[in-house]
C-alpha cells in the first residue's frame, strides 16, 4: 500500500491563519484519501479549529509554535529572527524528509528566503523563482518568475529556463518542454540587453528542453510554449493583469446573464 503524501503547512501564514487553513484541510480530506498534514502554529488556535472538523483532525498532526513571521517583515529580518517560526518549521520538516511539500499563505519574501537558506539551491543555480501554472488554450504553461526577483540578469534568466523546464516535466508531464523568453517582439534585436544576452546563451546551449526563442505577451494565453521565462517584475504584472481580466469577464458575464436580455 503506497505511503500517503505529507504536506507541511505554515498554519499561521496569511491574513486569517488557522481559521482558513483548517477548513482548507477539511476540503482536501474530502477530495484526497492519500494525504496527511503537518500543521505548524499555535496549538491552542489550531486545536480549536480542528475541533470543528473531525475530518481535518483525522489527517492532521499539530506541531506547536507561538512564533510567526508577519506579512510586512523583510526577508533579511525573517532569516535573522525566523528560526522556530511556523514557516521556518514547515520548511525544516521538508529538509528532514518528514514531508514532500510545503504550503504557506504568508509572507512570500520570507518563505523564499527561508527556503533558500534551509533547502539550498541546486547545483549551478543562484536564485529561486516563483512559478505560476497558467491555464492556456493548449493546456497549462509554467510562467516564471512571477515575483521573487524584480530584476534578473541574463544568467538568472537562463537558470529560470532550466528550473521552469524541470518543473513542467515533473508536474505537467511534458517529456521535452518547449521554452520561450518573454519579450516585446520576436526579432533578435528586440528587448533590453539582459533578455537579448539570455536569448543568445539559450540558442547555443544544449539542455533537456526545446528553446523556441522569444515569445510575446499574447503567446502566454495561447500556450505557444510550455515554459515562459521572464523577470519577476514583468511576470508579476502579467499575472496580476490576467487575474484582473478574469474577474472583469466573470463579472460581465454574470451581469449579462442576470440583468441583460439573456437574464434567466
């Protein structure tokens, strides 16, 4: 019988902490029979929430700490004073092979910094990136970075391509992912120096993915490539724009169906 997947959760992260985390665990219990949770946070608060949900209680283990990282703490502060906090302990359990994944709705910068400190980067990689699994007309694309690094040089963009391809292969099952570098046009002379330099490196490098050159913003939703690489500033703007458009279209459709000629 296969062992259950264990997910380690920063239960104090986010704006609402255990009052949201525990109900989410209960929903997971309804949909997944082979998952267990390590909940890191204030034992009193967590037990109070778990008492409301026997389903969540049955698949959860509470790891007590009364220390938490606030949403406005800088990454450097989080690393200095974060040891023993809920997010630190959640990541530590991954290094100790107690869990296979970590989830946090808390301070993103702190999570990235603490994860890098505890787990370390892979050989030849300098910086972590935040990846978004982006629904497209052709399946799901991985877009990175979407916020971890506001500025990225050419070498870091190449690293993101490597990490993005590995992610798409592992999570979405592509045998040889296609990779594109986000730019303002497809011509070699377009874009700023870092993007052009990364493009030149990727064209000459033999790796376990298929580099397709530059892609534009419209190519993300089309699913032109499996992996879209960009710096964190551009990626975050693209992500927030897409989220805003999704909400706009959802509201417009709802309004049309409830108050327009098509009202039901």
